[in-house]
C-alpha cells in the first residue's frame, strides 16, 4: 500500500516552507476551509494531529477536496496509526518520539516520516533505521536552539524541524541555525480563529510564516 507516488520524502516536506502548521481539528466542517486558507497563504504541508476523534476524517476530506495541499498525520504513535493515516490519504507522518516499529511501518507503507527525537540516543536509533530528517520535540523544553547548536558537531548530517514551544517570536532563532530546515508550530491556526471561521486571519498568519527567512 505504498502512497509515495510522487517521490515525496521527509526532507522535501521540511524544505517546502519555513513552517509546518501543527493542526488540531475538532470539527470536520473546519478542515477544508482551514486547509484552503493555509494554502492561500503559501503553506502547503499540513500536519493534522491524531489528537481528536475526527482527525482521520479531516485528513480524508482535505486530501480529497484540497489537492493543492499536502496533508500529513501528526501524533503518529504506532504502526496502526500510520496505517490508518495512509488509508485516510495522508502523504507524510510525524511522530512525537521514535521506535523501530513506527519507522518500519512507514517505510513499508512508503509514507515519509518525520520522527520525533529529543536525545542523542533517539537520533542514533532513527539514523540506524535510515531516518536523518527529524522532528526535535518538545523543542523548547528539551533545550531549544542551544541543544540544536550542540548537535551540529556530532550530528552534522541530520536536519531538524523543531516543534513544541516554537512561536512567531522565536521561530527566527531556530531558522537561523544551519541544521534547521523548518519549524513546526500551532500559532498559524489559533483555536479562536478556527472556532470563529476566521480564515482570512489564518491566511494572513500563513503568509507571514511563509516569508520567514532561513538558512535553507
């Protein structure tokens, strides 16, 4: 059941824009207009987290109705989550941590994976399984930019997407690092804006995020 028909890989997901929005949806009706607003603002890679009962249905609807978007599944915590994400139409996966079973499942499914890491041992485990484009999570709580700078030496071949505590105010500090390709953040989709259907506000936040300078 390989879904990677366009040759998409994790690094391409990260390179596409400076920010991958971390999206939590509780209402299926919000999925399509939210995705369209983000795409309008220049953000195509959309991480819909599997944190709500309707998340998979939202992924399915975005995949079907917003072809300009590349929708992925976040908070993938098991091989079963990866399988369900593929069936819903997800084109990439993001995990909060890394275990071999998730990496193996995503590889077999042809599903690009951004594995979550917060220690050197987790980076080594992910690299051993062929993953070198990684999510640093929770970024601020696990050491922030200082930790990423420390990893530049021993892990110079690894590229990161810091997520967790990243905001519009501190994203630039992360993006200035040579081993950071993009950041993940929830500030593009504020809960109040989603609840009110304020899609112009979300499109404006996406436009600002798409213009953030970065090394890559």
